[in-house]
C-alpha cells in the first residue's frame, strides 16, 4: 500500500522528523480478510509485542487502503 505525501500530510501523527515529508509512505499488508462486512488487515510481525510502531503501522495501512479504494 502507499500514501502520497499530500494524503499523509493531513494526519498530524504521520509527521516524523526522521521521515522526509516530501516522500510518500509505502508498506505491505500480509493479509486482507473481509468477514461479516468488516475488513480485517493483518500484518504478521513475529516480535510485535516488542515493536513500538506495530499498531500505528496498521493504521497507516488502513488509511492507505481507504485512499486507494475510496472506502
């Protein structure tokens, strides 16, 4: 998935001094599952409990999916 810079700029939490704001954000969703009318995004992270950005990463994937599919 990807977000263009202008798409990501409207979300203040995506601002990071270590990321060039002129570049988009890209990522890879491991599995998309639609069940009972809900869309579930799964990203398998073996060490997710120790990772600081696992949940924000899923949120960015959801925003990117929404931007690409207009849902």
